[in-house]
C-alpha cells in the first residue's frame, strides 16, 4: 500500500509563458553526509535563519539530518543527525522529515523535526527539537496520538503565533485487524496481530479505512517562553483519504487549514480542504477544491501544497491529469499542476493550470513578502526530471497569472523541491540525482 506508484508518463504539449522569465540565484550549496545517499529534503525559514532536514541512507539504514544557515541560506553548517536510534527513519519524497521553526525572544528559533519511523511492523511519528540552532537535538518522542498498529505518515506541520506546533498525517490503523481469538492471544502472549487483507470492490470502500488525523506537540517554548499544552489525543478530521499522497497544513491566527487528496465516489481522487476557526478544536466538513474527476485505483504519490497570504486566502497547488476524467492505473499519466484560491474557506476559484514544459509532479508553494507566491515542481523534459519554478499573482478579481522563474539548476535528474521564504529571498532545496545515488542541493531564488 505504501508503494502504489504511477511511473509512466504520456507526452503532452508544453504550456508556454508569454511573460518574461526572471533570473534565479545560481549559487548552489550541496548538503551531504559521507558515504550516504541524501534525499527527501524540506526547508523552513525565519528571518535569516534557515533549516533544511533530509534523509541520509546506506543500503540498510536511514537517518534524519539537519543543516542550518544564519545568513538566509547563503551558506550552511555541517549536517547534524537528529534521531538517536540509528536507522529507524523511514521517509520518502511524499513523506519527508518536516520542520517547524518556533520563534523565541532574543534567540535563534527552536527547531522541531517530525518524521516517520518504523519498529518491526509498526509505523509511528516521532519528533525531536533543538534549542541551540541545530547543534544538538533532544531524544525523540512519539507524536501524541500517532502510536498504534498499522502504517501512518505523509505528515505536515505548522506553527501558530503562540509557538504551538501542529501535525497532520494520514493514518491507516484501521487496516490492521485481528480476529477475536488472535486478540485474546496477543493480550496474553504479546503476539503481533495479523494485518487485514484490504477488502476488494469499490476503492471508496477500501479508502474509508484510512483517515486524516490532527494533533499538537507538547513542549514548544514559543514566543511566550511557556510550554504549550498538547492535544491529549489525535483528532480524526476525515476518512476516505488517499493512502500515500502528502498532506498540507497551515495556520493563520486562530484559523487552521488542511488539504489532502481524498477518495470520492467510484475512486475519484481529487483534492479536499477543510478549515478550523477555533485553533484546531473542530474542523468544517471537507470541501472539494476542484472537480477534476481523476479516477485511479491506486495512489499516485502526488499530494497538494498550500500557503496562506496576509489576507488569509488559502492558495492550493496540486497535480492531476491534464484532461481530468477517466484516468486509470493502466493509463500513462500526463500530469499537470493546477492552482486555486479560497477567500473564505467555503469555496475555491476555478482552477488555473500552471505553465510547465512537460508532465509535472510534486508541487510546492510559498508566499513572498510582495504578496505573490512562488510555485516549484519537478517535470519531465527530454526524458528526465528537471526543476520548474513560477511566480503567481492573484488579481482583485481572482485571476491567477504566472511569470516563469529560471531554475537554479537546469541539469537533468532534479526531484522533489521544497520551498521557504527567508529575509534573503525564497530558499529552495531539492534532490539531485547522481550517477550513483543522490544528494541534496539548496539555493536562494530572488
């Protein structure tokens, strides 16, 4: 279930831009750990402080590392390992380690890292934090409500004005079921319950066993220098979620915004959205962002990304098939990126296609100080993956327009970008595919 991937693409015509292409800073920093393959990066920024988390792996082991910058991403210190239990991390492009930066008065931000780990047949979410700019990290602790049987992950994180760190994830605990006799034996003899075979039939029925969950972490000091209270247990926001597409989480004031890929009737896998107006205590019923009607019996490993502007409008980007309807797992997937905006959390604008040079995946978005947004993705050009970037502006009438931005690396084999806005510009990190393995790159886009 964790590896239902769509890997073939059909050729589609490039959607060309008529506006001027803007230059990007070309200085690239490489983050690496000796004798390991680097991948799955994410980035967060607060002022001039930037932190990049990524995985570093050998053939048999995977760990989480963080590298930090105090000059807006121009240079970085040596990566530091986050997890103390060696080899426990299990992350991927759609579920990378996530970073939250908690502002502190008179000090560098507190760094909170959340990642997926595996122990035996059980998957769990762990968190660790650093109070010394990433030089050392605390022992890991389970994310409240995330322990239990079954797999979980594809998480996202967000920090509110009080310093509270919230976590959103996909949870498949209900896919693990034991019969009554086995449960009795497990209680008496510590046996491991058997995994349930997923029911056949309508994909919607199978997806109903998976859910979207939300919680907050304990211990963040935040601006108030007082510990924040964690949620005692995780809140289930929705069921029938797509099994392995990344989630998106954002906060603004007391509002909490969540987006994910949902499984609708007959297996249509479109993007859903919900919003809380009371700090995450309750959420509205899920809202369909766009009626794309992407029908697929399998998970595309391609979720949404989201950013909130100063007017508290929710900007959502996501991949789907260019034509939308009746795409199945047997089809070659000509994916495109789309953009939509919600002013009130109750409806979204008609989707607008982001101009790309080829089939595009894995979008990310960040708001810029001038009110525009920057969108990044990877796309298939000349038979290989390359980075794509564009600035987006939304008119008073809600129309979205795009200006191309030159990618900091025009070479082949560029995957899974991540974005953050520092005081020096937008920081982008991505995976560089090498002849042997891969590494993580970082640059600043101005």
